[in-house]
């Protein structure tokens, strides 16, 4: 069995480059992998059921909590939900409904997330977030993935979050 960890690069895009595609799939471990228990096991159209079962068993054997994504979808489960939630948060701020600070407070205290959407975007890197959204748009053709103006403007100014010391958090 061989797996790729990327949640934005499905194994089907790489299957032609392996000798036994039926033994190839995505196993998306979350960062930091030593602390995060979840592993998304994703069955590609080329992946055999035996490979899926082996991946699920392997994840459990190393103390992880596997979930099965029955067929490929952009972002799998967690990142698909996360990045669509980010889009909504960006729009709420962009359209003047809420400040960045209040949005993050609401997400932390209302949804129970360990950090707010804008804090998380700054941690991931605004250029990375923009790239993931642009790739989602390219792969799915769905307008909901289009990077919003507020994100693009920060990236264009070189304000990429923690790695540059400037991002959404500096706007508070």
C-alpha cells in the first residue's frame, strides 16, 4: 500500500505514475500528526477495497481514529468544511457585518474551535489559503471556492500571516 497525505491532491491524479494503482490511496494525517488523532482514508476510483481496509487497520494500529471518505472530493471532509467556513467568515468581514476580532471570538466561543478562522488562516499562511481555494475552484468549477477579495488583497500586499508578521490579526 502507498498513500499520499495531501488533502488537495487526490490520489487519482497520481495513480498513473504508480505500478499498482489498486494499492494507492490518500491517507490524510492532520498536523501535528503526533497530537492529532484523525486520519481521513480516501478511496480513489482505482483503489481496491483491500487497500482501503488495510489503511483503516493501519491507522487504528498506530492509535489513530480513521474515517472513510468513500470517494474523492476536493478537500475531503475536514478541509472541505473548514475552507467553506473560512469563505463565509471572510465574506462576513468583507461585507461589514462583523470585525475580524468578533468573528474569531464567535468561532472560538460559539463553535468551540481552538482558534478563530482568521487566526487559523494567519497560521496556515494567507498565500496557502488562497492557493487552496483557487485550486478548489479549478478542480470543482464551483464559484463558492473562489478566493475572496479580502484574502487576495492581503496576499498581493505580501501580508501572508505569521510567516511575514502581517496578516488578518494585524487588522484588529
